[in-house]
């Protein structure tokens, strides 16, 4: 669990249609995670993985950011931003299994060569003089 002091939260007015409510309330949530501060909790390797996995989501200050503005409520947008941030971090920290290279089976090699031979026979059958 990342402590709350690693996060920076700001609110602004949401864009789009909505009339007076949108024009006067700051419901859009901008949530940023300070990766330098989070390194104490996550460790340098995990922070490096986050930086590598999501370079487009890291701002000039080195903070991972998400925004949420789909709800009319500031609190609902805050919860949506927190869930989105948790999902991003979880996705970046999933360890991918390395693929082990395998050889093709003897049967698949034989089938491949047979198919090549068959194609060659078909093409060879198309050759020949044009009997006019």
C-alpha cells in the first residue's frame, strides 16, 4: 500500500456539456503519484518498471498521472482516479513469463516439407508448352 503523502491531488472544472453545474463546480480530478517518494515503498526495480511500462503517463516532474471527469461528483471522480491509478500500477508490475523457445516437432517438420513438395508438384504441372 502506497502512503497518501506520495499522491498529489488537484481539482478543476470538467469540460464538455453540462450547463451551469459544469461551469461552477470543480469535479475533474487530477491524481499524480510521486515516483521518487514511492520508491521508498515500492523499491527501485518496481519504479523502474512503471517508468518503462508507461512513459506517456509520466509528466516532466517524474510523476505518474491519471485524470477522471466522467462523474458529476468530485468524490466519485476521486474514487475512479484511485481505481485507475491502482490498475495502472498493478498492470505495470505484472511479471511477464519469459518465452522458452521450442523446436518444431518431427511431425510438423515432415508435414511442412510434404506441403512444399506438393506445392512444387502443382506448379511444375502448370509448366510446359502451350499447345496451340
